[in-house]
C-alpha cells in the first residue's frame, strides 16, 4: 500500500462525538470503501481517525461519515499526507 497515489488522512472530530456510536459508525461506513486505518476516542472528548487509501475513496468515506454523524460533529481538523502502508484493515482502537 506504499504508493504515491494513496493518501493518509489524520482527522480529529469534536462536538458531541463520544457516547453516540461514532467509532462503530466509522467502522461500518469504512466497510463500504477501500480504506484502512483506525478510529478511537481521546481523553479530551474528541475522536481521532486515521485512514489510508485512494484519495477518492477517502473523500467518499469521510463525506459519508460526516453525513451519518452530522448532528454530533461541531468541528473537524484534517491533515492529508502520503500513505505509509501501516494498516491492513479499518478497526476501532480502545
């Protein structure tokens, strides 16, 4: 997965994003896209998501997640970089 056509997105979501099924929704939505990575809750009440895949798949995944969780997301910080091929699937980290 270490290719210049693949990207990595490191995203922090804030708002009312914990205790609302955000991580499980992210994992379910990810199954419909060619993405790998993880999602986890942070102690500061944000949710961190790291995903790698083709840019169009990442865009679709993040847009679908934003639609599903729009009532809970108040702010999104997203950083894009080249993929490093760190993951084999998308999972929840605890």
